[in-house]
């Protein structure tokens, strides 16, 4: 297993900066996702690790060895591309043996390794097919197998599920995750799909404009975003502007907002009078006819303006006193109707002051 | 959610949509061609029949005629023209030289065209447009003018020979023209675009990610080229090679101007027989033999390369 260190990586294309002073350490056997909108530099970062992009500044180390100047073929990486990039003029077996031939693996060992990896990706029996004779999901698994059969130091996946239909994509997330755990290979996974990143990763790296905005596991990224940008990119959020009123002994802050006082969490040390932006996820909010009955619950009152039914949830838009709208996701059988006066209740734990 | 009025408005639109559907259905059935649409190809068919098939047939008949010194041909039919052409070592030698020169020209064209085509297919340079023009430039000027350009360069007292003589590199001058070398230079120059363009389009249709994939699997640039790019661009190489070969063995102007009559090739020989020696039946037979030989070589080439491309779509 290999540890990957990226240190101060910077890459410009002309005047545009693709990756800006990016540093991260990826542990042995860890799966790290690079998550961000298109053009955020995640693919450039991945291609720098692969050796297809030569960084302007910075180093990439595998197990402490600087490989920045090595060409891709000498880095011992396995890579899976968005469109799979299977060699169309080769059968599945020939595709898999390509990397082994380049490594001068003996013929009988080659056959063994190919059979073993085909077993892992559940493609045994298809080795004499050409890629065009396979379904998208099968091609995907061949691409994975081709990257794994060479037993690379690092596995790099560039939006590998983007071309699959929604159902298959969800299945493949779990497949890739369990496969990666079984093989125990250090993996970098590029995606713009937050759900994919959350399912698959040990840690998520959120990127915008070539910079890392936050690194953490799914819970951390989702519930404790470091900026409004991150919170906005991942899931839906309500933002409420206010000022710190006091800090309680148990570590919560009381924030004075136009919608009333909100008790919330923060990782910052704030003083009374500081500006604070409170984030509440729509699914953290429960609708009730009664005001909060315990001090750990925040309550904001308003009138239901819209209700829409999405099958697995019911979405509400609640118009509050100062004219702002709170988004709420309730159970689909929740009976609130348009025009009702309701209380939006949420736990202090689930209200989060976004550091600015 | 909050668009019920719009949903109500969609009533008339839905009606309009319903009326569109059958029209669409009729459109689909209209794609089936009407019965007498064969008439559409009639003009082309007539044209080809008059100006291609008929002359060919006339030539074919001519090639079986008896030769005559006082008329175009003498009465009666014979196969003597063909037996003479195939058994006389002189004519067979000319045929062999023609095919060999065509093959060598084709090979040199492949070797020169491939790197150019690869570069053009993969470059994102702003000079790309200019490069295209450069590749196509041989087609922009008439072949006669281009040959005279080469004569100025290659002639015994041409630019190159004068230069090397002045520099004292050689005493007598190099034989650059009136030999297969000069003709080959002309053929390669003129027919190069016919090689570059098919290879270019073949390489453009290869996903660059395939090259990245090969590199990531441990293949060097050279091996990626040999195992991935070249095999996948074989259809382009094949098409270009056929074009260049067929054009080369039937070229007339270039051999005449750059080889004079010192380089014996079939097209020049046929014209000589027809115009100078007035041996129409024999000339016609030679022309058919050249066409048949070209056809056989191309057929064998397609067979051979087809085996290499079996995995391709």
C-alpha cells in the first residue's frame, strides 16, 4: 500500500489557474474523493498524479519518493477513465493483458492474474468479447479490472460512473467501494456528484477554483461545512443572518436573528456582538403546530406558502415574519397544508454557524 | 408546485401536440422511397454509360483487334496483343517497374504522411489551420506547374546541382532527374495529401484517452503508438495507400516531365504506342493489363491488411 503526498501543487493553463497551491496527504489504502463543480481543478489534480499534466510548481510523492518528473508509464498507477477508454481492437482478455505485457509478466502468471481479477469484477466468461459487445456497466468493470490487474500503487478514477444510468450508477458506487476495501488500494476518486462522493469516500476534498475548500468525511462536509460555498454545493441549506448574543456553558451559542433567538453550534470562538451566519439543513427541520417545548429545540414560526410532494419526502416553503423563506423537508405523509401557521423546530445540534 | 395556471394553459398546446403526432408518422413513412425513385439515378447512369462504360467497352474490343499499318486496326480478332504483352520481357519489365515505383511511392507517402497526420490530429496549436493549408497545398497548383518547379530544382543545371557544384561537393552533378528518383519525388509530392487526409481522419476518430490509458498501463510513447494508435488508424492507412498507389501507377504527366521517356512506365508507354506508334490494339491491351495488375495488387493489399484489422469495427 502506498501513501500519496501532494505538496503545493500549482498548474496554470495560459492565464487560467487550474490548481492553486494544493496540498494533501492520502493515507495507505484510503479512498479520497475530489469533489467540485466542473472546472474546479479536480481532474487536473488527478491527471497530475497520473503524470499526464506537468505541474508548474509542487511535488507529488508516492511513499515519500518524488515522482513529479516521472512519465505516466513509470508511476505504477491504475487509471479508470470517464468513457472507460477500453482498447476497441482488443478483446477483454487482451485489454487486461496489455498492462501485464508492458510489465513483462510471465505468460502463465498473466493468465492467473487475469482470471482472478475477472472473478473479482464478476466478468468471468466474457474474456473473448470485444468492448463494443459489452453493456456500459460491463465495460465499466472491464476498465476497473484493467486498472487493478497490474496491481498498481495507486488507483485513479476519473468520474468513472458518469456515463452510466442512474440505477446502475448507484449499484456501482457500492461495488467500487467494497472492491477498493477488499483490495486495499490507495485510491483517488474524482467526481462532481456529491452523493457518489459521500457513499464512496473515506474523506472528501471539496474544491472550488483550483483550491481545497474543505477536507473531511461525509458527515463533516455535510453537517459542518466551513463556508457558505461548501454548504451550498452540497445539499440544500437555509441560511439565517444574525449576531452572537451569548455563549452558554455547554458550548452552544445563542444567536440573535430577525426570526428569533437560535441556539447553535460553532467551532469558532465568538464574542457577543459578532456577526454569525447560521445554517440549517431542510431535513433537520420538523413542522409542528406547537412552539418548542424544551430548551434544546429552536423554533421559528411562519406560514406554509408552498407544499410539494416528491414521493420520498414532502417539501415545504415556510414564509417567516421578516419575509424570508425557510425550506423544510418533512415525511411525505406530513399533513401540513398551504396557509397553515406552523412552527419550524430544529435541534441546536443541527444549527451550525458557518465560519467566515 | 406553484405553476397551476401554466398547467391549465397547456390545454391548447396539448391539442396542438396531438395534431402534430400523425404528421410525424406520415413523415416517417415518407422516408421509404416511392417506387419510381430509380428514375433519380437515371441521369448519372446515362452519363456513366455514355462516357465511361461505352469507351471502356470500345477499348476492350480494340484490344482484341488485329494491328494494321494503314488503318486503326485490321479486320478480325486475336489474343496476340495480350500474349505479346505478357510474354515479351520488355513489357513485363515496364509493368514491374511501374508497380514497384507505385509501391515505393506509397510506402514513402505513408512514412512521411503519418507523423504529419498525427500531429495535425492531435495539435491544438493556433497554426493548425495553416498546417492544413500546407498539407493541401500540392492540390492548389496544377500538376504541370508543380513539375516545372521540380525541374528547376532537380535539373542537371538546376538549383540543387548548381549549389552542390559551387560548394565543391561533387564534380559532375547529381542525377536527380530523368530517372526513377525524380519521378518518385514528383509522385510523392503530388499524391501526399491523398495519404495525409484519410490517415488524419482515422486518427481524429481515436479517443485520446486511449493513449492515456495505454500510458497509465505502462506503455511508453513508442509502444502506445505501435500497439494502440497505428493499429486503430489502419483503415486510414489502407485507404490512403490504395489511393496513392492507384494514382501513382496511372500517372502520366509527372513521369513525362520529370522522367522524360528515360523512365519506362506503363502510362507513358501506352500513350507512346497509341500516339507515336499508332498501335491502338496493342496499346489498349497494355492499358487493360495495367488496370488489371493494379486491381490485383489492391485486392491482395486489402486481403492482407484486412486480416490486421479484424478486431476493428
